[in-house]
């Protein structure tokens, strides 16, 4: 369920994210982060009853949707994750009510990004572009506003206007291929499986990053302009010349409405085509298109014009609750610790 305010009947009007004490930007949506535990059923006893007990405390993933206008630190967190450094962040999801009053803060600690999603692109689309991010926290604490008071700074930042980003504005370039007639690109996702290790003393879980799993790149283009893809498919798939030297690199750029500035740029490394198939004729019966599917070994992110110009500092909102430093956190997280840094041997697994 979406992250809400408090037990009173408030209408949620906005969400925001805070990272390491700085305002990270406004969100389209936010949900998750609740504390839960597995129920363990014991062997049936002499009383004929299956007794049950709880295992360690776990915290659900936090799923958010955002667009442009986020802070540099927010996008840097995504970019560093794609660079296999797996940084951790402390932060909070802020919820406002219908009158822009801050109703709650869901604070999270030692969060890792476990999934990054980019929207499907279509030259005929009028939909707004949105990033989907999933965060795996080691622990969370919920603070709720019982007074309904909030600072003007918080309200104005959560209501800030973001740069318009449409799913129809994009540019794909792949070395040696003609991509000028690409009209659709399927949604892209990067997943990072996170391993949870149970800590006996605190009954909590410690999360560890493992590797990145990149989705395939599937595009649709005009069949009459796809000869370079047919040639590559013939050589790479049918003739079997598919070593690493025959893989290709490219870039996918998400553009502003005037097509002059790059909002995001994904660098696509070591692409390999594995399927090329003609699609049925469109309704007019005049345009035949072909769908190409490629695996991708790595993606990296740049964000030239996505960063917000809004001041990154968020004012402290009066929350009628216990301070985070006073909460009875498990011993592994006492005192709202700084994010841990762990060296992980980078490995990649590719989905085909």
C-alpha cells in the first residue's frame, strides 16, 4: 500500500525523498518500507497444537516513481550503483497532506538500490517519462505528524515543477547500425539481487549487494531501413561470428521536448543481437516494421540536464513523535548509523 500520513483521514497530495539529510526531490508515488516478520511453524507437540513464533524482523522494499528535477545526489546514487560500487544511503520518504502539510516521514537506513526501471519509449506517445526505483533498507522507522504543521520550505520543495519529460523524445545510436527509423524501445530494467543475512543478536537482517542483471534491449524500426540490422543478424547469429569483438556499443538518450538537450544518457555496452523478426503490417497496411532484440552486458548513466535547480537543503518539519536517535533501533543500527561501505567482488549476470 502507498505510504500514508497518519490514522486521521488525510488525503495524500505529494511525496518527497531525503538522502543523507538533503532534499532529494519530489516523487510521483512511494510505497512499502513496512516492518514484517516470517512466521515459523514448530513441530506438533504433545498437546496436539502447532505452535508458531516469529523469525527475525524484515523491512519491505521501498518502491518510488520519479522524473526529472531530482537532486544531483539522487542521480549519483543511481549512477554509482550501475558502476558496481553499490553505495548505501540513509534517508526518508516524506508524505504531505491535501494542504501541503507534512504528515509523515518514513526514515530508512543503509538502503541499497535493488532495481532501476526506465520507461518504454514510443515516437507516438504522449505519456510522461518516469523512473522506477526500488530501495532495500536494512531498517526503517515511521514518524507521524499529529499536529499537521509543516515548514513552508518543505511544502514549496515538494510542490516544485519538474521538467517535462515525454516518452516520445529519444535518440538511439548503435555503432555501425542505422537507428534513424527506430520508433519504439521497450522498457529497460536493471536489477540487483540483494542477499539478506540474519543477525542473531539484533534479530534483524544485514543486506549485501551481489551483482547486476540487465534486461534485453528490444527495439522496433521500419523494415525498409533495417538492412544494417539484417546484415548484423546474418553474421552474428546465422554465421556464428558472435565473439566479444563483434558485439556493439551504443547510447540511448532521453531528450527534452525541444529535442535539444539530453536529460538522461544510457551507455549500452557489448550489445549482441539474438532475434530479428518482422511484425504484422500496421492498420494502414503500408508500413512493415521489424523487431530486433539484443542482450546488453552493461549500462551506465549520465544525467546532463536532469538535476533540479531547487536548493537541496530541506528544512526540519515539526513531527510530534520520538526523534530517530531516540528510537529503540536494533543494536546493529543504533544511533542512525552512517551508511556502511562494503567491498563486493563485481560479477554480472545477463538475462536473455
